[in-house]
């Protein structure tokens, strides 16, 4: 077989990278090339699209250095026993691609991961070299996210943090038993040890930046991780509990969830069908509740059903409210912010607007309706000047009334 062209390599390695969801680019330090210095920027609108919390679209070159791998993780399409077409970039080729795409305004940054070639240390050296070429030889000021390898020398991971805006180490699966069974080459304690090392380095860098203005930045956008959903028997309660421990223990910026997708020539220990994509969505909603709505992990777990999974027909916030109806209705004119955030249908922005508006007048149901997408969802859980839900909150069919209606789409509808 002849040598692959750069475009052929890109086709293989960009496709192989699509299974990694942890490529958001929010939270990094602002850098640009104004004044004729450097190349690239982390600001503005930008071949992978990620979205920052403020709504900005960030375009990233999302690619693997190689899909060769000496590990044999059952769920991974790039495992050593997988029958897939292989390719490999050199660090210089990745750097050249990144600069070429940036100059054409295709991307604003790079998300780089890799299979394990030769050894974990060798692979980590190659990943760091890509970032070094971009930063030191070309003064690239765009966004760089490096996937670090927990089995590699900690000093190499530290070098990655000095070049990258964000680093990530995937925990892969929510339970130690699942990881042992499906990824025999990986070790949960080793993964969390590497995450702990990153946490300490990020904290130390922030302290040094406070004391010394020119101290080097270390992963200013923090670290993230990813869990695969549905590859093993872990329930949503297991996943939420694991995510909460990771947030608390390692100060992660994000935990990403990726629904398991069946792969060619799959191992017999894997499920034959992928989980519903809505399950992944419900986990992201539960993650949002813990990060922005003040819910504790145990409270999100209370919203799960008998099998430990979140309901698929309604969101976890509504599921929790239906289980704890004695907490409702709440008075929008008097309830504190943390209580209003528990009302299904009210987001953070709506709650902030309610609190600001009620300083000047007593709110009616119509006023609340102007601040939310669906007043129908909100009505059973609030009181206003002209509204009390009376028996509506306690209706036995309330879930059916509030659950989104299932519609069969017409293939040839106008």
C-alpha cells in the first residue's frame, strides 16, 4: 500500500476523533494577534463546532495524531484488535494543517488527541511537540486543547499544560468495575492520580500569577473529562455520582457525556444497541442542575426511576419537582432565588428577571409568562398575585399533562 496523502490522513484521523465529545473551548484566557504579533486568536467567531456558555461558536480542528493504538479497550474503534484503516501524522504535519486552516479562517484552534503508539511517554511527547511548534515557532495564539495520557510521565503532562489552553484526561467509564472489564489496559487510580496532578499544577499556576505578573500560564481553561454512557451497566445515578465526585475532587470545568455507539467488529461484551440519545441529553441537563441550579448530586439521584436511570420523557428538574410536590407551589413575589430555581420551566435568566422585577411591582401570572418559554409548565408550581394552582399541583395525571407530546413526523411534509 502506498503512502497516504495528507488529505487521506486527515479524512481518517478527523473521522476517528469524532467519538471524543470533550472539545469545548470556553473559559480560556483572551489572546489575539493584534499589533502584528503572533498568529491566531481565541476571540470572536470562527471542523468541529463547540459553543461557549455565552453562545459564541468556536470552530476547532479536531483530529487524532494517530489511530494506531497498543491498547485494546473494547468500546474503542481504534483499539489494537480493530480492523480499521490506520494513519499517522507527524507533529509538523498537524502544526502545518492547523496554521493552514487558521489562515483560511476555517478554525480558531486545535483539539488534539491520539491513540497510544510505542508507549504512553512517546505519544505524549509527540502531542506536546505539536503544541510547542505552534506556540514557540509560530507564536500561535489560538486555542489549543490537548488530550493528555494518564499513563505518561507527569512531567510530560505538565509541559502540555504550559502550551495548552485546556487539558483533559478521560475517565472513560463511570465505575471501576466497568473500566476493568472493558478497558483492561487502564487503571482508575492512575487516571484520577493524573487528574489530581493537573489540579495541583493549575492551582499553583494561579497562585504564582497573583504574585508574579509574568509567571507562565498553566492550562488557563482548566481540565475536563468524558464518560461513555451505555457501554456498561452503570445507571444514571452511578454516572451523576461519579460526575459530582470529579467536580468536587478535581475542580473540573466540564464533565462530558458520550452515548456509546456500536462499532464494527465489536467485542461480544458490548451491548448490541446504542442507548437512546435522549439519555445523554438528560445527563447533560442533570449536570446543568448541579453546576448552575444549586442541586446536590443526591437530589438529582432522587429524580431517577426504579432502575436508577433518569426518565426519558421529562427533564430531571421536572422529575424532581413531581417527586417533591410538597415543596410547591412557591410564591414568585416572595420566594428566595434558590427556591425559584427549583421551579420547572424557570431558567437562571428568568429567575434573575423575576427577582429584579418584583422589587418594583407585584408580579402576576402574565408577567411570569413573558419570561419563560412555556407558562403551562410553570403554572402548577407557582403562586402569583392573580394565580394559585389549588389542586393542579397534586393532580395524578400532572406528569402526563406536562410531558412533551410525542409526534410522528411526516417524511414528505411540506
